[in-house]
C-alpha cells in the first residue's frame, strides 16, 4: 500500500497508513478482486461491473449455505430481502438472485439500499414482517457489501481508516416460524439523523468516498446503549443476563466505546473480537 501510493500521498499520510494497517486488532480482510492492481487503477464502469458480479455471487453463496444448513431448497423460499450500500444496480440484486438460485418467480422481494453498516437490522425487521404478514413460509435475509468497490485513497484520515476497516463479504439468514434454530424475540432501532455526516458516503466525481468522523466512538456508544436498553427492557432482561454480545466490528475504538457505555464484560465479547 505504501509503495503503491508513495507518489500520491504526503509523508504524514504514509506514516498513518503504516500505523493503522499495522494495528493488531485487524489481522486480515477479504477483497473480491482478481489482482491488487484493481484497487488502484480501476475505472468507474469496471468498478460497478465488479460490484454487480460479486454482490450477486457472494450473496448467492451465502444464501445457498444458509438454506443447506436449514435443510431447505430454493423452492421452499417464499420471501427475500437484500441490503447493500456499496453499489447501486436497477433492477436490484434480488432479481439476479431469483434467476441464479432458481427462486420462485412469484416470490416477494425487497431491495434495501443506503442503510450503511446497520443495514442488516432493517433487513431482518422487514423479513420478520414479511414472514408474519404472509402467514408463515420461509424468508431469506441477505446482506452483501463490496467495500472495495468504493475504495479511494487520498490525504484524508477518513479514507485511510475506511480502507483499513472494511472488506467484501455477504451473510444470509433463514427466517421461519418453526420452533427450530435461534429465536428472534425482540428488536429495536434508533435513528440519530443529525449525526449523519459522522459516517456516510459522499459523491465526488461520480464515485463514492467514505467519510468518517474521529468522534464516531463517542456518538455510536450513546445510540447503541439506548437501543440495547430498549431491547432488554422489552424482554425484562438486564445486561448481566446476556452471555454473548455481537457488536458491530467497526474498529477497536467503536467496540470499546460500546462495551464501556453498556457495561458489557470483556469476556462476553469473544465472538466480536474474533471477527
């Protein structure tokens, strides 16, 4: 990375890259690319084509794996919800998945765009509502991000941090009304729209650039604590009753800030730390 951008970045930025990318809390990430040169010399049209290919491919793999683990086939799926924020195609990713996976042509589908790091939460909420309104069935919830399709590098701490944190990947979950697997007993959300500039994509020359505030940990911890309190209260639980916590892995400072604000014992964050 330093060699590639040595002629384009200041010595301060190069030093920051060394410090950030050497941090032990992030040991590896995955990128959907054929060559690292892609990250440096990719044209916008090629970048969108790569996003299209890999968003479909990775989400399809995740869905197939989730269905197999549940002992289901594509023919059993009655609903599909897909979310992403790192690219835009129309018709959406769901239409490609219907074709690629052989899903029913009468399936109910929803494509969610623009929810950022928290996109899986409204995804699951829509999937849950779809399941209930349809009187049962099988709804697949899929999240996919090709963050490398938004990779930019400049003398900007936001971009340097973003490039160290985010990777490419997809995840899927199967929702049904059967008393099997994990039970989703409650959910909650909280919006802080006035802080949207603290973490967002902005457009420059027709491309997406990540914008991160260094104050983000102090903003996220308050919102996360409020949401956790809402969920726990709805189930008459306390923080101490929860044995395992999966906190959004937006960097060590984010995890630590949320941990301290909620009061989560460090040993109950093992799953979060592994990610």
